[in-house]
C-alpha cells in the first residue's frame, strides 16, 4: 500500500505526540506500506530517519489551500489511502481516507478564532465524518460525542487509545529529579500541572489550590499570556504559582519525578495524556472525573467532579498530606500505565488502514 499522511502538526503537543509515536512504531514494525509524509518546511527533523518519502507542504494549518494541496501528489503517486490525524480532511481526494477526530472541544467550547472558527470546525468535522472510510478517536467518550452529532455514520467510528513510551516515561533516580528541580529553581515540594491553559482545562483550579491550600503549584505550559493574566495578578500568589519551560520528553519526565502529585482538573478531554504520563513516572494523580478521564486513569487516581471546587481541594489536600496514599497511587498508576501500548495502537490503526483501503 501507498499511504499519504498529513504530518504538518508533528511539532504540536497532543496531536504531534500521537503522530510521532505512530510513525515510529510503523517503522519499527516494518509494516508493508510506503508512506508519503507531508510535512511543514523545517519539520523534517521531527520525522523518523530513513522512513517514507518526505513531501514539503507549505499550506498553513486551518487555511483554504490545505484543503486542496494533497490531491495532485497523491494522484501522481497512486496512493491507496490518505490519513489525517486531525479533523481537517481535504476535499476531492483521489483515494479513500481515514481521519482521527481526537475530540469535539472545538464544537463544545468557544474557539480561539471566534464564532467563525467554531463554524469552520463544525463544517470540517461534518465533512470528515461523512467522507472518511473510517473515523478514529481516542476514547469511548469521544466516540459517543461523535456518534451523537452524526448517528448515521456511527458504525465507522473506532477507538484507538493513545499511550506513552514506557522506555521514556518511567521513574528515575531521586537524585536526578532533585538536581533538575534545583536547575529549574522549583519549590522543594509542589503540585504539578501539565498542559494548555484553555477554558476547558479549568485553569482556575490552580489558583484555588495555591490560594486556599497554600501549596506551591508549578504549571508546565506554553500559554504564557493566559498564565500571567489569569493565575498571577494577585500578589499573594506570586510565590506559590510558578511556570516552567520544558524542552523535550527527558525534561518532562524529570519534572514528573520531581513533583509531589499531579493535578488534572479539566472539564473536558478527548483522552488526557498528562495523567497517563504521570502514572508511568510513578507520580500520584488527582484527576477530574469528567469525559474520557476515568477511562485513562481507571482506579489508579483520586477523582473529583471538576464543578465541585471543594471536592477537588479535599482530594488534593488528602493526597498531599498522606504518604501512604501516595504510595498506593504510585503502585496503581504504574500498573495502569502498562495497559496502554503505542505498539498495539499502531498495529490496530494500520489494520484499519488496510480495511479502509480495501472496502
């Protein structure tokens, strides 16, 4: 088979992690296919070495040109399938398509591009659902969300759970974690948050933890403006809420190992990688019970209703103060993280590619 893959988001957070791991596993498994890797100029270094044909694509994400840029090279190379790891599926493709719709956050929450952005997302999700042979998604919860907006296409929705690379995300020596903590000037003990600070992530929970419990909070986020506007205007919190810049997976692993617990207070997630990464590193997790998150953490985390701030604070306080509980959560989390495997996910996705190309 010849399979075209839109890799223009390979440098992004969640989607980039998803795509990089799938490509790496398909290379490792030596799947019987040739891959055409459409990438943004400058992203060549993020693609697996000696894997697939690299095709630069200058069309910006969320642009009109991206909807037609892939057709000609796919036709010229007689591609059997096109795969989009995002809901923006091109028009007029010369071959069948598979799309991953990770979640419906763009439809359920205010778009950062305003009302026009939300209408665009609704239209493109509808197009992807209708035109793709198979729709992949990250959780049973997201599957239900997608089926609810297009019940006539529910039969082609399949769940392929993301995972973590347990060769990377794992407990490390305490001395290394403490050296990293000192290097980054982090508090001796802290509550960790990892991810964006978008409204559906419930970032106000972080200031509540600092203000009402007095626990230091460290946010590993790139959303500098939101962090400064939302979390640090109160001078009383200046020494309790910190932001840290992380470079690569190794630093992220050290950060998980340096923390006392992870807080993940989201109102909505399509999956939720930070809790899984934290569990794989042996970090206790206090987590929202909303949307897909119970599917991820199972019985290995303390859960709370994200709309109940008092319940969240009680769970965080309990985990912070009870060493025996943290030990239990660490053991359960390590066991839970072993349920998810990029190797199995990549194998399943490729089998679905074969099904889609032949149907």
